[in-house]
């Protein structure tokens, strides 16, 4: 990655700052579920049944995580702040994510 290319997402890892696994085990799905309404084009009928492309649960190196895309901040800053504060309040590890678009995210 070139220095001028900033990551387009950040990753909230399911590990606390002291290396313990964060509980409950479904925390990533819960967080992404709460944010499912925040998506390109706004909420649509049935959109609560799938995750927003801006907040997606996943696994990185065997650890549950949530990928939070920076477009969420431009769409709804309070939702962005909720993610940032969730990580901070629970003392979770945060790292930069991809600088390229995810295959399943909107252009």
C-alpha cells in the first residue's frame, strides 16, 4: 500500500486491548445488525434482514471482527460515532482495513 492511499475501512477486532476474547460470542453480528438500516440509498423494505455494506461482520486471522467502511461516516455520523465509541468503550483493538473496495460492496 502506498503511503498516500488511506484505508477505506477500519476493523474492530473481537479482542480487548489486553488480548482477551470479547464476549458475547455474537457481538459482531449484533453490532452489524443494529447498523443494518444504514446503507446506500437508505433503508428499504426488508433491508433489516441483511447487513449494511458499510458495517459487515467477519473473521480476520481467526478472530471475529466488524469491518466498518468510511462511507458510513458521510451517510450518518451518529452511526459512525456509535461504532467508534463501541470499540473504545469496550477497549477493543482497532486496525486499518482495506483500501480497496470489498467485492460485495457498492461502487
